[in-house]
């Protein structure tokens, strides 16, 4: 996870995803209406379709999660 986050943010790599990141997992769960958060291997399999922009997708997922969780009335 640490190396992937470093590659995404410090090195600016576009095709890296931190599949173990709980925020990314939760955003995928909400967005795809899954019963539970996907595991690291499950998320990596899903994210294969997002290549070569997996890091961009991860950032968008984090923004999505922040937006959906900051709405009025959401706990």
C-alpha cells in the first residue's frame, strides 16, 4: 500500500492503484452497489479495466466517497 501511494502521489504514476486502501474499497462498494467492500485481489481485477489510468480512477473514487459522505444527513 505504501509503495503504491508513493508511486501515485509522489512519482505521479498514472497506472497504479492502491487496492488495499479502505477509502478506495468503500467507494467502489458504494458506486457499484456491492454488499461488501471488495478485497485487494477483487479490486485489482476490477481495476484492470481502468488501465492505464488506475491512479486517476483511484483519485476520482476518493473524491466520490468524500462527496457522498459529506452530504447533509449522511452519517
